């Protein structure tokens, strides 16, 4: 498996008795999952391919039916798994667009050139997405909005932010 895998969410529960799994997607608006495609489930250090037969939205999450999983007993073993797809299967993006996973790991600086920390994840919340930035002494939650994020430069590995007064001092 030489293609990079992109994590999309975590299997958090079973649903019903017919083998459905409940996925908590990292991005609730994701369109990267559709029926009749290969996905990968990783649990306990083992990654295994599965065929996704059907998906349907359910209370901010997704219900999944996988080939070969026909009952709750077969489905239960996958609770706690990380669900990923092959990077090559993602839809191409337009100019200036990026997938969140591509931004993880960027060094974050303010507009004065002060290093804030490393972008460790993007947290999708109802009120808007938050960039979780891990600094030397604490973790910062930076709203992922154009008024604060000045620039993302993948070639230099940097994100430049213009935080409003007091944002970086919040506990």
C-alpha cells in the first residue's frame, strides 16, 4: 500500500443490529466518502481494506455499511477504528483550496514574525472550525477564518495569523 492514507474520522459505535457502523467524521461536511469505494480501517496498529457499500447521514455523523459485515457482532470489532481513504481518491481542488490534513504540521507565526506553535489539528465545531496550535507552553485555539489566517504557504511550511488583541492570552 504505497498510496498515502488520509484519515477522515473515527468509528464510534454500531447502529442497529444489521452491522451498520457510526462514523464521527473530522469534517462533518465531508464529501470524500461515497458508496462503492475502498476505505481502510485501522485499529491496534493493523490497517485493513474494506468495501464501502452504503452511507447515509445520521445526526451529524455518517452511517456506513461495509461488505461482509452483516450483523452487530461483526460490526462491534471495528468500533474505535480510524477510517481512512487513499489520497489518490480525493477530489482535485481548485486554486487556493487545500484539504485540512495538508495544513497539519505547519509552523504558525503571527504577523510580527513570532512563532506561535505547530498546527496539530483542525477541529470542526458547529460555530466554525478551529486550528489547534500547540505552542511551547500551551495549546491555542485559533478560529479558521480569513480575518485571522493571513496566509498559508505550503512551500515554506508556514501559516501566518493576525490574531485579534488578547486571543493568544486566553486560557
